[in-house]
């Protein structure tokens, strides 16, 4: 067994491409941490069915998400990279956790409140309500110490910690208590057209979302038409200049330059010049990832083989935890 701390994280295959918020909020951290951690990265397809999905699209998006993890730099030989539904222990543990989660506690999850408000009461399902306990199961099955995510997942990781503590005190020490790892500066990337809303795979307007698999010309166009204020001064001020501040964050992460040095470089030279340079940086980052993703997708059988092998590795760990849980809560062993 590895002596490195265990890390777990995941992304939903809910679109045919990741968006750059997923990359900057989650994958950049994953890449940084994968060498120093026993890292497990999941494609959480069972979470993606908590809103309506098309079966053919879901299957395709699951492969595409896996290919993007690898193309972006996750190494499936060093880390474990697998599809959630390939390891049945996830929904099994989620069921157990449902039985120790308060109805009121689950009702307070802001992501549930937002998503159910958007969908309307009639299409809000029990599955969407139980999304956070499935996420807790993902993390707790692997005894993960560290969970690198964007800011919108903080509350779910808090719930996971509460559930782990509750289970441990009721049934004896079983789960490690995980810690969210959220990079303050990049925890929230905003929509390019609506820079006060989070960039999201389910955004209403295409122009505000930069997809990893967009053609380079499309990416450049979206960056150049991002909404900014009128004063033309490249300065980081999220309160009164949310648009340009968001672009500065993106630039800073992708180019590895501090915001202060970007302000010094671009300051009063106008937005046009800054956006052109940023478009180059974004395209230079994502064009190779896009190309590699398309190469990987050209051989789906090989991709499926890698995912199957990784799922076996994941299942070994997950099944051990699940067996302990079943035993602790008093389920009868099958003879
Ligand atoms: P998902 O697919 O909605 O988001 C995946 C990751 O991307 C981050 N993210 C962002 N970060 C910064 N700015 C944005 N605009 C932005 N949009 C998305 C999210 O915070 C997340 O880290 N529920 C999880 C998936 C999940 C999971 C888990 C994560 C299921 N089980 C266990 C960690 C551990 C989610 O939000 O997926």
C-alpha cells in the first residue's frame, strides 16, 4: 500500500466537453498533487443522471471526460482513473449514508436548492436530493484525506465530514475525515458573458463558456468578446470590475504569472491588447489537450481497457471499506 496521503476527486460527464472552470478549479490542482498523493480521479456518471440525460450522449460524454483527464495530464498508470458506475460500492455506501443523513440537513444544500429551483418541483427527483450523499460515499469509500475541488463543492465536503464523524461515533472508527482543498484564487471562474455567475456546463449562453474541446478560433472569439466594463483599465477588482478580474485570474493561472505583474504589464494599454494576448494563452494551453483528446477518442477500445483496469484497482479499496461498513452496522454476512 502507498504511504502517500490519499486524494479523491471527480467531475460529472454532463457535457461533451469540460469547461475551463473545471480545468482551473479542479484539474490544475489534480496535476499538482498527483505525484505527492495516492490519487483517485473518478468520472461520476451516476451523478450525471440526477438531471435528465440522453443515454447515447452520456456514454459518449463519459469516454470524452476520461480522455480529457488523460489529455490534460492525469496519468492513469500512476493515478487511478475510473468510472463511478463500474464500482457498485458507490451507490451501496450512498444508501447507507442516506440512512444517517437528516432530511433537513440535505435540504440545506445550496446546490440542490439552486438546481431544483431551476428545474421546477415536478422534475426535481429524489436522486438530485441524494446527490450529496453519493458524493460523500465516493470520498469515504477510499478513506481520502484530501478532496481538491472548486468553491461550489465546499458545502458537500463539509456534509461528508459530518457524515463520517457521525458514522464513526455511532458505529466505531471506520472513515477517515476528509479535507476539502480549494485554491482561493481560482475557486470560482465566472461566465464570460455574465461575469457574476459561475461558469458552468449547464450555462444558458454558449458564448460565456469556454469548452476545452472548442476549436481554437472559437475559443479566441469567445475571449475577445468577453464582457468587460467601459474604463479600459486592466486592474484586478472583482467587486467593481468582475469581467476583467475574471480574465486576469484565467491569464494568471494558465500563464503562471502573478496578477500584479499582469496589471503592471497591461495596465493602461487597453482591453483589446490584453484580450488578444489572453486568447493566445488560452489557445496555447488547450489546443494540445484538444488534439490529444481526439487522438485518444479515436481508439475507444483502448480507453475502455484502461478504464476497466483502473476500476478493478478502485473496487479493491472500495469493497474493503464497504465490507467493514456492512459489518459495523449489523448486516448479516452471506454464508
Ligand atoms: P462538476 O462536474 O459540477 O464540477 C467538477 C469540478 O469543477 C469545479 N468547477 C469549478 N471551479 C471553478 N470555477 C468554476 N466555474 C467551476 N465549475 C466547476 C467543481 O468545483 C468541481 O471541483 N459534485 C462534483 C463531482 C463529484 C465529486 C465527488 C468531487 C462527485 N463526487 C467526490 C469531489 C469528490 C461536481 O461538482 O462536479
